[in-house]
């Protein structure tokens, strides 16, 4: 059986060209050192918060912040997103600019084209720096941690999380939106919702979801589903089948 890690990952998606050489290590180490290695520790802190709020780890807020950053990673990490960026960039440079470029620029573009053809994606960034910049624009955040205390499950989408943009910062162009909300299933029973205080300010809280909370559980799972790219997973196979079979019903209830 394939794990979600195998299903939702892609081989060689983090390879880039650095100093003229193929580099398959830098971005992998960036992911490992800044996101993956600390995930379990932060998840355990949140689990302690959920199970015993009165005796929560004093560092729980930092854990929520780091997990929110992990959720933001879904904005830039998915292969489908990186393919979109490469397609847009290469089409503009090589199909629109290159044919009409001056000789010196044409030579540079042709050399750059050879470089881009060596890897699946451009990858001219570091995940940690990009996430840091996106989170900085969010500003302070407040969080709701929802925990399932019933026989329901959160589905796990290949997008990892839901990120919603809103107008939370002032720009010369008033239509610019930044990431204002992040929703991430931290497993089958815990869901983290983080929101910029610039958009909506409230106190951090843990909420227990029971059968009485069915509508909220369905709504969360529906939005995880519609924001997924190609695949979803679930701890319970029958629950996943039942969920898929009622998508049309959920669309009528929560689709907009």
C-alpha cells in the first residue's frame, strides 16, 4: 500500500541548476531542516494542547506558527504550481521574447533555455525564505484547533493545506491580496485554522467536534476536497468512499 508521502510527492521535483551544475540537495535540505524535521515535535505540542489545555506546553503558540508556515508551503511547493510557473515563464521568454530579441539578448535566452530544459521546474528560490516572506505579510495570527471526538475523519488532500487570500495590506494597487487564512489537517483527527489578525482578530482556542458538529466537519472536508489538485486520502477507506459518493450533495450545501 502506498503511503500519503509516496502518493503526494514527486521524484526529482526539487532539482535545480546552481553554478552550472545539477543540484538535488539544497532544496531537499531546506525542506528537511526548516519544515519536516520539526513537524512531529510541533504536532506533539498541539496534541498535548488538545488533550490537556490546562497543562499546555508554554511554547504552543510557536508550534502553531511553525505549523502554519508548513501550511503556507503549499502555496509554492506543489509540482502542479511549479509547472504552471515554468510554463508561463518559458512561454513568455522563449516564444514571445526570444524570436524578436537582439543578438546579445538572444544568446542569453538561448543559454537560459538550455538550463531550464535540464530540470522539471525552475526552482530558483528557497522554500524557507519564500514562506518567511509570505508569513511576514500575514502579520500576527490567531488559531483555532479543531479536534474530532467522533467517528469522522479529516481527509488529506495533495495540496497539503488551504490558503485563502484577502486584502489585508495596503498597496498602490488596491486589488493585491495576500495569504490571510491557512487551514491544514494535521492528521485525520486534528485541523488547524490560522488567520491573520489584520483580517479577523480573535483568541486562540481548541474546539471539540462531535456528531453535533457534522455540518462543520463536512464543510472543512468539502473545501479540502475542492482545493486538492488530483488526489485525496483518508485514514478510513469506507469513510473516503462515502465522502466521495456524497460530493454532489456537499456541492449544493457548501459550493459557492
